[in-house]
């Protein structure tokens, strides 16, 4: 049930991860797995997309993969 | 599963590509 979720997909949580180190979309999705947040796959994708649009993180390619990151 | 993770990553990137 959602009340038992131990991870919350919030703008602040995403911001903290991206300040710590550059991450791919897959890296971020791993941090907010549906079984831990209680969200559906579709909700996770939609909410994370909205958060990333708001944060508008910097992007760079590392090992040919696009990574997002933020500076403080 | 990893294939579901791949699908989610692809869907997320598609959403963001419209924006970028």
C-alpha cells in the first residue's frame, strides 16, 4: 500500500541525487522503483518527467550515455 | 524486470525529448 512506501518521488529527492552525481534516466528510475514508492510505472514516468522539466538539470554525455546533474 | 526498466527509461526519455 502507498502508506507503507519507504521512498518518495519528490523534486527535493531528485535534486539531492543530481547534486551528488550525474545520473541517467535509468539510474534515477532505479532510485524510485515502483515497489518502493507505491506508484505505478506510468505515474513514475510522468512525475519524474515533470520534476526534471522543472529542475532543468545540466546534461553531459559520459560513456556515450546522457547524464543529468545539478550544481548547488 | 530489466525490460520494464528499459521501457520506463525509454518512455521518460521520450517525454523529455519533447521538452529539450
